[in-house]
C-alpha cells in the first residue's frame, strides 16, 4: 500500500465559492477516490486562506472584520463540498488555532536553526492577483488588474526562510 496525499489550493475567502473552486476540488476528489480504490492510504486536504489584501478589502466592503467575513463565507464552501459529495479528510482554515500553532512551531524551528534572514523588497504589487508584477508589466500598459484595482508600489521588510535545507 502506498501513501497518497492530495490537496486543493487553500481558497481565498474574498467571495462566495465559484466554478473554479468546484473544478479543482472535484479533480482532487476524483484523484483521492481513485487512489483509495487501488488500496492506497489517502489523505485529502482542502481549506481556506483567510488572510491577504483581497480578503481584507472584501471584508471592509461589507463592513465586517476579516474574521467575521471569513466566518460568514466558510460554511458556503463546506455546504458546496457537501452538495458535490466531496469526501475530504480535513478542511483547514488558516485562522484556526491548530493551523497557527503548527506554522509557528515550524517557523520557530527554522529560525532557531538560523535559516531565516531579513531582506527588503520594493516593487509593484497587484492586489487583485496578490503578487508582485514586474516593472515591464507595470510600464507596458498591457497588464490589466482583473478587478480594476490599482497596482501599488510597496517597500517592505521580509523574513525569508531558507527552506531548501528541509
């Protein structure tokens, strides 16, 4: 018997679940079911990322805290998975204590091993895509922020774990 682990993305809760969430979750469910039928020891994880600029902005737009906004939307994902007959083994929310505790533990171990360094980064940030874009993308005029949100110039101190040792 082999072990098989499958996970969906951890979905942002900036809005209600949509066809893209359903699509990737159905694919993960199909994979997990196949591996179970051939006798593999399967673990299927899905969940929600309740942090980020889009989540914060969506919550503010609704006049809610990010936590209240996330608490309102999380059951919609769970209800959709139930309706679709998704058979996951665990559903994680990044605001759950169990998630925060393990992340803190792992990062503390990485830090204790001297494998975290600080660095500065400055660049154009797309709030809609939650990623930095290149100067060329910003200057070309061809980059379109899918939510018509402006790109913003950010300078921040980042903590970088050197994870290749793990």
